[in-house]
C-alpha cells in the first residue's frame, strides 16, 4: 500500500510541477509585457554559426548558467530588420532561458531583408 501511495504521489507531483512552471511563466510574461520586469539573471547568450549547402547559417542560443536545460524551444523573429536581435525577442528568449529552457533564435536573412523567394 505504501508503494502504491508513493507511485500515486509521484504521478501527481510531475504534472503539478508543469502547472507550477506554466503559472510562473505566465506571471513573468505578464511582467515582461508590462515592462516592469527587467531582471534576467543567470542566462548565457552564445552565437553559433554553421555552413550548410554552401550557406552560412547563424543563430543565437540562450541557456541557463547554473543547470543544463531539460527542454528546448525555437523562436523565429518573423519579418524584422533586426531579426533574432530584436529587443523584444531577446527579452523573451532570456526570460525563457531563465526559466530553464534552451532557446534557439535562428537568424533568417530573408526575413531581415524582406525577401522571400520560392526556394
């Protein structure tokens, strides 16, 4: 009976931790949107470059300093002259990294230049 209770508690705690994370993230996003939360500590930012099919690809990575991230997310800037360096995207990326995620923001040259071709 004790083992069954322990398994039940484990199964309940795991989804609860996701709900707690979601609530904390929502509150942080609300503060970020209001411009009242500029605090983002313990986040590293790294630029990565790769060459693929004769093309140079760049991206910015954000990740927590203290512990390795369990999950990752890719955020695309959309049409913006600043691309992955847009201040709002950087702030959101740093916030997500502070919460324990690895955040990848690719620099898509075509989006920065407002040129989208069929290729």
